C-alpha cells in the first residue's frame, strides 16, 4: 500500500503507523505512533501486584497477556485505524521479570517473579561461592543480585513440583516478558516464536556479552537447562507475525518487529545513538544509561555493563547503567509520610520559597546506598541541621538529593568509560519540575535536555520496529524526529558547586555503617 | 439599618453548628438546636447541599460540612501542579503547530511564564520560565484580563505602555478587545508587543470554571498569519490544548 493512504485522523496526519506495546511493572500499554513519532492513540490497563510474602512480588502472566491483547485492540480502536494502517508492532518491557510456561498448553507453571522480588537473595549469595557477587561479572556484566532472571528461573525449577523433570524433557519454556508476549502474539502453542532480544537476554545473567550467546557454563552453574531458553535475536528484526486468537482476527499478519528492555528502549527513543550519549529517566527511582558504542566496559565503580541495543545484523551497541533507588519516591515520602506538601508538584513551590538549602543535606539511603557505593548497611540521613533550617530548606535538599545522586552516577560513568558527559537527555515524570532540572544542569555541569515526546520508552520500541520493516530507513531518520522541548544550561559558580558537592559527599559518608550486623 | 436575610442567617448558624462539636448531625438535631421546623431546616440543608457546602452521609442520613466549603479557603492552584498537568498537552501543541508554547498565570501586574516549550526546530532557544509579559498587549495577558476579574483590574490600573505602533493603550478600545476575546474564546497579539511576532492564547479553567491561566503559541507573524488572517487551524489547536488542560484539572481529586 502507498504512504499517502489516509487513516482519517486529521489532527495527526496520515498513516501508516507503528504500534508499540509497553509491558510495564504496574500496567501494560499500547501506543500508536505516526511517522513523525507523534502519539496517535494510547490505551493502558493495570494488572495486579501479588505480594505472597514480605520481599516477594509476583504477576499473573496470563492476566498480563489478556491485558496486552486488550490494550492493543483498544489503541487501534481509539486511533480509528485497521490492520492495513499498521506497518509493524514493537515491544518494550519491564526487565528481568521471569515466567516459565508449558509449551504444549501455553499455561504459566507459576506466577511470574518480578524484578523487585528478593527471594533469590540467599541463592545469589550461595552462587557467589568463594568468589562473591562478581563471579559472573566478566562474562555477563552483572553482579550476582536478586534482580536478574537466571536465578529466578532456578528458584522456580527448585520450588515448583516436578518442574525440573518437565524442563529437562523439553516441555517448559523460559521467558522474560518480551519473550512471553512475542510467543503469544505469534501464535502461542500454534507455532509461537520463542525468542528474546539481546537487551533482555543481557539481564538474565545467562548471556555472554562477548559472544551474545547463552553461556553454557554459567547456565549450568546457576542451574538453568539451556533447552528451555529462547533464541537470542537482535532488538530490531521481524521475529514473526501476529497470528491466532482475537488479535489474530484484528491484526493477523502484522510483523512483530522489535523488543527492548524498558530502559534500553528509552535510550533508543531518546535517540542516544552515539557513543557517550546518555539518558536519565526520573520516576520513583532513576535509571541512567550511557551508550558506550562497541565497547564492553567493565565497571569498577559499581555500574552495570549491559547491551544498549542491536539493529538487525549490525554490531551490538553496549551501555553502562546506573540506577538510583530513591528519587521521586523521596518527594512522595515528603507528601505521604511527612505531610509537608499535598501534591508532588508542590515540592517546587516550597523549595522556591528559599534561596538555598540552608546548610541541610538529605541522603535518602532508605534501603542502603546503590551505585556507586553498594552499601546495604547505610540508612537515610538529614545532615547539617540547625535552628535556621525550615521545611522549605528540606524541600530544597530533597530536590538536590536527586541531582547529586545523578552527579555521582555521571562521575562513575566518566571514570569507567573515560567519556565526559556533554549533555544529559532526561524523561519521566519529574522532568516537569523546573527547579530540579535547573539544579541538575548546575550540579552535573552539563546542559539538561527534555525531548518533546515524554513517552520515550514506547517510542524506542516503535522506532526499532519501524527500522526493522523499513518504515524508517536509518537512525538519522529517527534523529530528525527528535525535538527539543526544553533545555536547562548550567549557571552555577564552579566554586560553589565544588563546595556543595563536598558537603553532599560528607553527608553520604554519614549514612554508612548504620546497620551493624549486616551480612 | 437594613433588615438581614433570615434564611442566610439560618444557613450560617447551621454551618457553625456543623463546624463545632460533633461533626455529623441528623436533621432533627439540627432543627431542634436552631429552633426551626423540620421542613424549614430541610429546605436550607438541601440548598447548602446543592452548592456543596454540606454533605449528607448516605448510610446514616446525617449531615456534615462539605468539601466545597473547605476548598473556599484554599482555592489557589499551585502553578507547578498546573505545569505538571499541562506538560503532555503543551508538548503536543508545540509539535502540531510548529511554534513555541507558553503557559502563563497572573502575577502582580503581569503574566508570569510558568511553562515554556521550545519551537520544534533545531534552533537555539532559551527557556523563558520565570519571565514576565505585559497584560495589556500579549495574547496570554488579554486572555487573563478577559476571564479573571483580578487580572482585569490590574490591566486597567497599570500604565499601558505602547511597545509598537499597534499596541492598544486606550481603555475603551482595550475593553472592547476583551469583549471580543470572551465572545470568541481566544485572544491574539499581532505585533502589539514585539515587531514581527504574533501570538494566540486561550483560557485554562479549573474544575469550578475559575480561570487559572492561559496557554498559547508565539511565533513569527508570517507563519501565524495567512492572507492577513490568523490561521484558523492554529486557533483551533490552541483552544484544543486549553480545553485538554482544563479537562485534566477538572479530573483532579481534591
């Protein structure tokens, strides 16, 4: 069909379009984009968070698949288009969440174990043996931690009756949520494609970053039979076509053409295609990812080495990742636990009522310090208190905490990669906070740039799918779509910045060693 | 001395009664406390309920103070909340119009820019959040003056400087422009503030239809106008955006 085919959406130009599924931690969404990367329609549905025990978090994978079908149909309907208008569908997903299912019935053998779930803590310590948590770091880029998918699969094999035997007989399939959704979209028990992409595979602790294949030795050490693992493919290629079920009737034949973990999808949606380009997503926590080109950079500063993306048969692009556990969550804590503000946006109003932090520093190490310290014995601290300090100064300190934590990750990235940050591309809910964005530019001492489409995660998946089917020709086409909505330039005096940073680091020091018997 | 309105006095007494002591009261308690017939008390309570000053508990049938009454004391909409609500819609307006977008609120005798989205081209632009614009000559200012009585009196009291040959300074003409603004639902500024620059703006309302701000596009007069007229699709896009933000504010839970 031709490109000038009209879809009857006057305000959003003409088709064809690309759809993207975002299978996230709290909800599943589908967004339809046009050729300029503009949003045409959105549909979204939340799913249940299951907490069987403290520290355990599960999802019902069958519910998620039902919701995915609903939101895809919903978005198509809202856009007022048909299958002829959709060139491809892409997928982005919550990373590391693990599901095992029966290849003959398509039924999950257990609830999916969510990335936040800590039940594999002990298992990970055991797997570290005498080496410790870096036992598989050289091959996989990851420390042994409960987030990653491999140990979660092992837990299921150990704890679901008879599963090990069924897995060894080849009846059980493993997947992260990309794999689960693609297998179902492409027919399920009727020839569904059992594949994953390099970014999702890089979060299993089972893939070797150097070969981009499952590492037999590590899989054996962790106790996951490689027979149940999906085929590792690039992030942007046609894995199969939509087939069967209700969606088959609606959208049968549409290529399923991308998969990217959510943070990698945001990197792609922010068009961080060149080495050194970095994005940071500000939600309850913050994820910062730097494109390191074709270099696998071993981190000595507590960052993760991961795959950024791979387009078709091109070379994979690697990345360094740093996460901050508490950023937006600290603002929520000020609202819900302290009652100092009634909406999250009011933190800015309160903070703006004073000139500076009044000497107060807030280190929200609520569950220990993450990158670059990794100290689980740390707990939160407000330092520098005097009678002069008001709630408004604390509000400043809250926003500054997010900016300083970003600065620490940026410093770690520069140290590991040798690349200086020239600009920081931001997205996520907290980017509506003007004071925070200015503070970020001041503390990181680099321009902070917000793109015009806030939905960078879905956009990244759409971009990758569009590249796979030739809807866009190359990454230059995508760069041309990128629009700067706002830019904050650093204004802070270097001397003040250095002095403040020193005070922040002193406050961080005071959080450490709070818990005494941390094993 | 003029006679007071009896039912208003009674209503005030009821609110005072509900505000003190036991918070929820039944109809007969209220009637007997105020020495009123039940029918009279019920009529007043029903009216108070309709305007939201009183609420009736469904299960017990008892009355208590309404959320609307609480809101009266705290009507102020946080401008940062306004920006957060407007973000996606203003991004979309910038993309569809190809122009820069501004969101403004009344501040002292002018328009305070609380949100600014860059024009979607690759040109260097400077974020203008925190800047002030005049009330009498800009589209944002005219919208605020047309819809918000406080902004209106500020605009009339302030000295109306002539920035260009097209700035309207005369009070009567200014009032006529505000009438037109209210009738059309949007305001325009064609080279009245800056030579070569035009803007179009529309009002943002909160859930009680109170004007809380104005949103609009600003750009080169050659791009905003066609054949001497403002482009109708731009006007429609600005008004759509203002309505979308208003809708979002209306959905806000108290």
